[in-house]
C-alpha cells in the first residue's frame, strides 16, 4: 500500500509547538537513522537522549494515518519530537523510505515445519515472547470453541439483583441531581 502524502501543516496540527520545533531540528540534523515501510506500517529509528535510537511506528490505511507510537517516554499532548522527525522525513524526503515486504508476504512461502522452526528459533532468542504467544493461542482456541458452541442458556437470569443494584446506584446519586428528584420511574424501576 502506498504511504499517504502528508505536509508540514498536518504534522504541526498533531504536535505541540515545542515538539514540532524540536522534531524539525532533529530532522534537519539527521537524527533519523532508518526509515522503513512494511505493508501498512512506517517504522523510523530516531537518535535521541538514549543510547539506542527510539523506534517510531506509524500505521496507515487508504484513508491516512490510523495510529502513531514511539518508544520514548513522552506522555503529553500530541505527537513527540521523534514522531515529528519521522513524518517530516517521509514528507520531505520520501526516497529515504526503504520498502520492505510485509510480515505476511515474508511468511507466505514457508511451510508449517519452516514456520515452526522459525518461531522456535526466535523464541529461544526472545523468551519473553512465549507468554504472549501462549495467551494469543488460548484466546484463539477459546474463540473457536465459543463460535462452535452456540448453545442457549438452560436457566433464566433473575433480574431482581440487577434491579436492586440499579436502584441503589440511583438512590446514591440522587443527591447530585441539583434539587431535582429522580423521576419516579427510575427510583422504582417501573419504566415501560
């Protein structure tokens, strides 16, 4: 998929003035050390105050950008300077983007044995991923068993405990209604 065209005004509108200015300075100084597109992802590596470059990931679709993420600790309004740097480079110097195959394109020619070997090798190098994979597998199995077992309930749900909980919530909140009592149908739950 083709990366969406951006301009400085769009980038500026998603960052604070300070983040934009610092990102532009980083861009001009060449702090972006790598810029790669894989499928619907643009991945940038931007030098900063940490020893390793920060990793910026930008997701997009035919409609434009869908999400942005950076490994830096920035936790304020708008995009961080590293995201700004990455987007400015993609905007002003699109030839810098290295186009690589998506993960699905890379895995497509592999057979089951090759995929299993690849996964086992990666997990030996990154054992912290085993728990995440196990969780994903459990969710997939659970989802499949739920889809295949579309059974009706054997017992009726008793609405009385839920009614009491809602009445208590409304009773507790009545004092916050600015001298207007709760409508009778809410306090007694007799609405049609």
